[in-house]
C-alpha cells in the first residue's frame, strides 16, 4: 500500500539503533527524506549508511530542552523543513518511591517530557502554516500501566502523553496529527542485553507468544504518518503483542 508520503521530510530522534532506527527505516522505504540524530558520530554515520535513501545524520543530544530545540532547527535546515517529527529518547534510571531521590525528578522530566514539548514547539508551527504535519512520539507502555521500579519514567512519560493529547486537539484543524506509540518488548539490542539472547515471548507473558520485531514497530509509525491515517489523532497506540491489559 502506498502511504502517500513520498517526498515528505522526517526528523527521527535517537535513531542510530533500536526502535528509532526502525521508524526511520520504514519512513525511508516509503520515499521520505529522513534526518536522524544520535550522540555518537560513529554510530550516526553507520546508521545513515544502513538507511540509505539519502538519509542525513546529525549529532545531537535531545535529553535537554536546549539540545532538543537545536536538533529540530538543524534537521529543518538540513531537510529544508520538517513534515514529520518522531520524538524518541531513552529512559531515566530505575527506582521506586523509596529509592528515587527528589533531585532525580527534574532531569527525568526534562528527558522524557520537556524535550518532547521543546521539539513540538520548534516543529509544529511550520506544519500548521503548510496545513500538513505528523507527530508520532515513541513513549512507553508505562503511560497505560505504571511499571515497577520505573517511577521516574512512569511520571515523566505520563506527562508527555497528556501534553501530546492536548496538542492534538488544538492543531487537528490545521491538518496536523499528533499521536504516540507505546512499545512493548521488541528484539532490540537493549532487550537482548536485559534478558540474554533471544527472550521467550511466552515466558514473558506476551499473548502473541513472540517478541516483537523492530521492523514491524517501524511500520506502525510509518502508517500513522500516512495520508490514510489523516483522521487518526490524539491516540496512544500500544504495539506490544497484546501485553497491555488496560481496557482503554
């Protein structure tokens, strides 16, 4: 199916590997010109080579408001504008109410909430002006059901979800959609490191009985950027093989 986005320009954050790279690859395969970023020049260059399709690689740290804002500006300059924004970032350190110190909350909120706000503030006005745009943020299942020992991520990403839902309602009439995708377990390097080798989906309680493919996840991101998805906005879509047990 032709998604109708060939020739569009996408800025995909933290995309040198994992789910960010999968999203960038799926968009590039649809004829989208993609700019990606990462903190290490070597990893950025290697990812660009794997992506092909004229992808652009930039070094950026989006863990701060300043870094996130600068990244969007640099991507817009490299691409000649941004039609599609895919915010993405790693999570803060683990911890619970007893172990996470108060001083850890502000950095976590900057990493997983304020960076998203900054990127949207920098990218969405031009989308509104051209009356077409897509924002698809990669967040976490923790916004549906808080995860044990991840209180910092649970708190910050829930805030990002509230922000994205609010913005979606405000910019929908301008032809801009704003959605988020909530990944479950996928076969990324990080998951392999955590579980050792190829983890067993059935043993981990995934109804689909398998670990997700990053490529399949990327296809979901690409679809939400498509012309066919123009009436889908304000959603937080779980991509998890049925692991999310929430009713809504």
